[in-house]
C-alpha cells in the first residue's frame, strides 16, 4: 500500500468530511454531534491554512484520502499563539496500519517548523485507548482529565488532555515561522 503524506488541498474537503462523519456519528472522539458537510470542512480548512496551521492528508496511490491530521489554535487569546491543538482521523477501513502514527509524526514536525512550542491533544472519551496510546507513543504526556465534560449518545463523557513540548519549549520565545 503506497501512501503519500502531503499538505491538504481544498479539493480534499469532501473526502475529509466523509471520514470525519464516521467519527461524529459513531464515537465520542469528537463532541460534534452533526457531521459538517464538505462546504463547512472547506471553510474550516481555509481558515486554518490561511492562519499558517498545518493540515496533512494521507493519500493512497489511487488518489483516495485514507486519513488526515491538522493543528489549530488551542485557544483564541494571543498568549496561546505558540500552542496548538491537534486532530488525527483515519478512514475506518484503514485503521491499525500505522497511518495515524505517520500523520501525527509529520504533524509534529510541521508544527515545530512553524515555531509552535506546545501541542495539546484534547481526546474525547477517557475510554479512547487508541488515541491515548497513539499520542503517548510519540511522546505526549498526560496533562489532565476533565470529567463528564461532554454529553453525547446519552452519556457523560470525559476529556483527556495530553501535551507535547516542541523545540526549546518554554526556554525561549520563538518567532512563528509559518503564520
């Protein structure tokens, strides 16, 4: 299976929307309850890409999108400008083949190159062992848990926070190279 990791293009929005819809409708990995259509995904992509945030897709040799990862602002206030929140989603038929690891590894590299110094994973559902394991395998450490923070599928759901320091982290004030 040949896979290329590349910067996402707006033309990828439809495939990304289909992958994301699966998770919106079947899991608590996102607290979104209604899947956004491809137009909304395109708008979100445009905003992040224009803001200098990385968005990556895993493209199969036949051109199909097998997964994606992106980083966006952790919080809107300017003091958080060197901290991003990451997201990684893999097509449900392509799980457990290393795509999530490859996407997140590349995202980490791109975030560091952009001058970001902290990546925060906001993992929906404390029972989401796959996401927790993925992040831990690439150096993220536990940063806390927000109990019963979301309500989805008729139950209260925890949020797990994990964090990864990049580059000099808190040792210096870096310029944001990509923004």
